[in-house]
């Protein structure tokens, strides 16, 4: 597709997920680096994402926010990259993509903030309990080399990013299955390119601060 694609991001944000996904697709794109309390909240960017958060992508006239949605959109829009699910993979692909976007992120965030769901209120929380989520995630990443089976997909970009950040910041338990899965999904040129780009952007921002 010939429409220009722009990534709005900050190298110290979830924008790293979108960057990794873009590098996996191999498609050309431009980048706009935004600052958290200034350009990210300015009228120009709020017209893109009223939440005033990154990442977001603009592809021609199409705007997509939310990391899971960005991963799905790019995988489906650029099928030659081989990151969208095949028919037999769709169930696992969407199941674990949105498990990570919903129960996993909510449970990890609440745990990091010191909020523990009371046992008698666990049914009110979509994720049940942090322990339930950790055990479910372990089963998901242990069942096969990748989240949908034997093939890397966009779901691995998203789930892998959550595992990476969780292990790095101590918000996900350090279990061997998580470390093994992370090693598999990040052993890729696309991941290395994305990490190098964002690391360099972060250093540039720190120098200019």
C-alpha cells in the first residue's frame, strides 16, 4: 500500500511494542517522538489520540491506537510479512492477544500499584486474581514454541512485550517458562532493530533534556 505510515511514540513507553511490530513488517514508516507532558497533550496530537497517550499510527487517513489493535491492524494490512494468523491459528492468536491486553495488563498493573483483589470480590475483576493470570500465562507460553504454535506471529510481539517488561520491572514473576519464551520471541532481527532505534532515541532525548 502506498499511503504514508507514521508512528507516534516515545522510546520510554508502550510505543516500543508498535516499533517492534513495524520493524517485523519491514514496511517504511516515519516517526514522531512526543514528550509526555507537552507535545503528547498538545491539540495537534489530541486530534490523533484524545487520550493523549502513545503509541498511535496514522496510515493514510486511518488512525489506530492501542497496542493490540496496532499489532492486529499491521498484521492484516501487510499480509506479506506473515504475521497474521492462518485459519488454524486464529483462535489462539486472538485469545492470547486479548488476554494480554485485558487480564494480563490489568492484573500486572494492579499488582504493581499494590492493589490486591479481595478473595471474596475476585469475580468482579475480569482477571480473577494475579496468581490466576500468572498460571494461565505460564501455560500459554509453554504449550508450544510460539503463542499460536510453531510459527511467530503478531501475537508474539504483543505477548512477548508484556513478558519482557514484566520480567524487567519485576511485575511478572520470574518463572523459567517466561524467560524461555522471551528468549525465543526476541531472537529476531526485527526485535533487535526496534530496540536499537528506541534506545538511540531515548539517549538523544536524555541528552537534550
